[in-house]
């Protein structure tokens, strides 16, 4: 079976929601001696279905943390670090345009060969993601029939990470599909 490969867009924009834990950008929180985003990058680097990684966020801080964590930005996958824009939408769009093999004016994208180009968008604050999960998600995504696919985790699975009395933690915001 041929492995489908896609460019990964790792969004690490710095805004008010990025400072939810210890008044620090959540991408740079340390887990087992490495920042959160480095764990995500390592999972993306290990996924056969990921061709390249483009990270958008506070570029200088990202480069500093990636270097400190020993992240190789050339191998096994090329990593491109871009300065963030004003919001999540602009960060994803800016990253997507960066993945195109040639420059295409935005007003011509609709009629270009890249009109239906698929990418994998990954949040910077998912340090428990594994290469296997990424490959499974991509290989089982039906891009012929759907424009947007989303990996979801049930609330019950994340409850173990909630804050408890005297113990810090993280409680996620949830997307309610009924609404």
C-alpha cells in the first residue's frame, strides 16, 4: 500500500489563549526536560505520512527552544519556522501558502493545481500525540469525499489531566458538535 504523505502545519501562535498555564506560552512548557512543542515535532518527524513540517508562531522564541531541545530542522524531515500573523486563520493560511512548491498569486489559487491540496494542521499543545496516531489518522482519512477531517478525543479520556486539589493540571475547551 502506498503511504499518503502530507505537509504538516504546526500552529504555535502567541496570543491570550497561549498563556493558560503558569503565565507561559503553552508550547514552551517543559515536560520531561523538553518543551511541549518539541514532543509534537518528534511525533511528526517519526510519522511516515508527514513530508515536511511548517511551524508558525513567535519565530525567535521557537528557534531558541528547538535548538535547546536538540531538534534537527533538516532531518529526518525539513522544518520551516515562520513568524506568526494576527490570528489562527492567518497562521494556517500563511503556513499553507509556504508549502506550495511554487508561488501562486492568491487570486489564482482557485484555478491552480493546488486548489484541493490537503495539509495536516496540528496544534502545538498536543504533547501526547504519537507518530502511530498521526499515520493512522492520515491513512484512514477519506479526502476524496470530505474537505475537513478532525481527530477528536472524548472528554472522559482527558479527565485524568484536569487540575485537582493541590495539583496543577489542564482542562481543555471542548467542541460540542450538536451546537
